[in-house]
């Protein structure tokens, strides 16, 4: 088994991320929403891939602001 590589997600990964999202969630994010999140400066997206193989998972972190009134 090859080592698992964790790296930042790239725009080229988007089709695979959409595929994974749809296979894992009934109410999956739309491709446009995932693409916008990948491009956002307040987001961090990481993917997991065995060596040079296909992406097998991903994590998306969004920094949100909270305002208390």
C-alpha cells in the first residue's frame, strides 16, 4: 500500500470532489458551491490521495465571522 498524501486541493480536483460529495451526502453541495469554496481566501481545502492515485477524500474548512449584537 502506498503512502497517503495530504495536500491542498487544486481546481483540477473539483470534478473528483463533486463525485465524492455526491456519493457521501444526500444533500450534497453543488459543483458551483464547491468551486467557489475552493477559490475563497477564507477557506482551506485539503485532499487525501494514495501516492499519485485518485483523491479518496477531502476536508473543507471555512473561516466564518460571528457578530454578536
